[in-house]
C-alpha cells in the first residue's frame, strides 16, 4: 500500500489520526514504512505500529548532595531508532535500501505543478496521479515486471552474499567487505 498526504499542520496528533485510518484498511501490520526523518511522524508510527526492538545507551548521572554522592543509571534512546537506519532486514526482504524512490516521485509530482497551484489545479493533478497509479497497479497485477539497472541488481546480490556471512566473530571482516564493495 502506498499513501501520501499534504499537510498544512504537521504534528504527532495529526499523524496518529492518519496512521489509524491507514491501519483500519490493513489486515496485518506493514512489513516496512518508508518516510523522511520527521520526528513527529516517526513517533506516531511507533505508537500505531509498535516495534519490539529497544536500542539506546545508558549514561551514569551523578547526583551530589555535598557529602552524599549518588550515581544513577539513566537509559537514553537514540535520536532515530535502529529500525529507521538499519537496513539488514530490508536487504534480506529485497526491499529498497533508501527512500530515493519516494524522493523521485515527489520531484516528478512537483514538476507537474505550477509554483503555487490553485486548489482545483492541485485536485486535478491528484486525480491524474491516481489514474496513473491505478494503471501501473493493473500492469503489475497482469505480470508486467520493471527492470532495475543491472549495476544495482549486482550490488544488492553482493551485499546479500556478504550479509549471509555475518556473525559476531567476523564482524570486522564483514564491515571491511561491505566497505570494499561500496567503494567499487
């Protein structure tokens, strides 16, 4: 399922309402959600589609009451969750490693519009885009396959092959091999 919206107000409450509507149409939670790095949206995603991963770091904070110094361990979550930046599972599931396809769609759609379109012109462009997407969906359902560039197919296969050798005992070799193929 693919969904996009234009918002004049971007806050967690609006995103929660939007995601709950999306959730109501789904028979199971999504395997993947691609978005930009907007924290309000990411927080809403965590609330509607909770993850089991818990990542962060602990800091020791010392509290001093002149003579009695106490230390307390506080867990700090990273700014962006591991699910957002870790692509290990995405590679195994043959999903895109980046959100470049979303950015490409956005640029193409923006180029279709005038600088500040009227509401009616914008609605007309949305209708055109909807027809185009329905046509593309029909083509995919009837067996049309889109080919990716061979260089990216090869790169993905090489990454997947290296990823299959990953273990804690050889993680240095694993990262070295990844860095070598990404420098090709």
